[in-house]
C-alpha cells in the first residue's frame, strides 16, 4: 500500500494556493512539502497541521492506493 496526495494538490488549486502558501500556513518545512510531492510517508502530526490549516479532514487530502496502480 502507498499514499497519494493528489487530493491535497487539487485542494490547493481549488483554493488558489501555492505549496509555499501551505508551508507557511501549516508551519511545515520545505522538506516536508517535497516529501508530499513525491508521495512519501509523513507523520500524522504533519497531516494534522495541514488539515487544521485547510479546515478539512484527512480523507480530503490523501488516499491509500494499491502499489500496483
């Protein structure tokens, strides 16, 4: 199983936000943004910060996908 943050990037587009805007609003590092961009694992505290900054739920920003997809 792997993670996909496509929903997060779509959410940012819908809100007319850049990745840097999210970084500042959620108080997360540029390294974390890069990890998200590569669909790598991040801590639940990071995901929580993003959800709080965007006022959304975790299912609104990520999916668990099959590795084969």
